[in-house]
C-alpha cells in the first residue's frame, strides 16, 4: 500500500476514487497523470470525480516513491508585480497545469541577487522545473540550470547560443508598429521609454524603434537614463519637466503600461493633454488600464499566453521532450 492510499484525517485518497469508479488503484493513478494507456473517457471520468471530492495527492508520498516534487517554480522579482505581470502569468501557468499532477509555487526575489532563489531550488530539490523572467543576453541562471540538468523555461530569449525553451514577445515588431502609429498621427519627435539595458529585450525594442525612425524620417527625443525600471515617482517628475521643454516630444513609445501611466500623469499635471498635445503608445496586459486612461494607445502583450506556453514547455522537458520544440515568439 502506498502513502497515497492511506486516508489522512478523512482526506480522499486514490482508494476513495477507485471505490467510486470501480477501477483499480493503478488505473486511477495513471488516469490522474493523463497516462497514454488510459482511454480519454476514463481519464475524464476519474479527473472529474477527483475534482468533485477534493482529492489532492499526498506529495510527501509521491516524492518518496518517485523522487519528484510535482512542483513548477515561478521565480519572479518584486518589480514585476508593479508591472502587472504576476497575476496574468499565474493565470496562464495555472491553466496549463490544470488536470496534471503539477502545482505552482511562486518564489519572489530582489533584484540584488537573482541567482539566490535558483540555487536554493536546485540545491534543495524543491521543484521539478523552473520558470524565470527578466532574461539577460548572457544569463547566469540559464548556464547554472543547464549545468545542473534542471528543466526550465525563460520569459524572454537569451543570446548565449544554447537551446532552451522560451516564450518571448516580438518587441522589435512592437516598437516599429508603435512608431508607425505615431507617424500616422502626424508625430515627428518621438521618445522611447524602454526596458533597462541589462535585459535582452531592450536591444530588440531599440532596434524596432530606430528602424521606425529611419523608415518615417522622424527625430528621437532622448530621455537620458530613465527606463521602465525607474521609480514611478521619478518617471512622473520627468513627465512634468518634459512638458515644460520647448523641444518636448509629440509622441512617446513605452514598454510598460504602469510607466506609461506615470509619465502621462506628469504630462497632464503640467497642462498637456494626451491624444491632443502628445500621443503615447504602450504595451499592456490588462484591459483595465484601457478603461482608466483610454486616451493612451495600447498594444496588447499577453502574459497569460506566456505563462501557458512556459508551463507546457517545462512539463514537456521534464517528460523528455526536445526543448528546441518549445520556443514561442508572440507578435503584437
């Protein structure tokens, strides 16, 4: 008898489901794992009953028997919460994990040491796979995970010449499209509030932005050293100062909606009107922002789709699939 067969505090077990369905315990176990030898109808019936009675596997027993935790760890820094990434990505991952044996654990960290949570998870064996974001061109986390044989997927690509699963947004296409929109609205002097230079997608965004300026013969208004990681109060203040600049831009491309709203608030505070005096195009992942500031032009980036793809990729790699088959690039 396995640990999962034993009732703990009246909790439903595999034996409970086997009794209710008239199936053997091993058949129930395989059905809950989407075993290929079990018919679709049987899998659906077993999983429905498991859901209805609130069955949860005894994870300590599972780990003892198989060496697996059935955990996928999502490692995010606290900055990403303010960018609206966390909840949408969690929804997408949860959707992909639904009906599988895996569950999600979110592990936060500070920007000061992004390696710390990765080392902890690998050294303690507390997850079977990891999802990371804020991908750098030469990312030490990727090297570490490859060296230690830990399945993982990255939100964003690397520039390391190694094969790994990822989901990325085509930020080059986004920036080019944003400049095209501003050109179509008659704007000539364009600013870019983009990602920090340490992240690979800053290069993609900058390439698309500059390609748009060349294509439409537009000027760039430099924002200096601020980017979407800059504190919101500082971005707001920069918007206020920009509004008083005689050479101010008449269009802005922004890589994060929260930063766009901050700079728009600063511009508005100083008397400018978004959509009349200056246009602002930004990425967004929540339709709520469109309701709050409809005068801003939004291009959607789906963090929910990203989470779904990343979870699928990690589970597939754990099961032995070729990671090269799980590289996704989403267009704007």
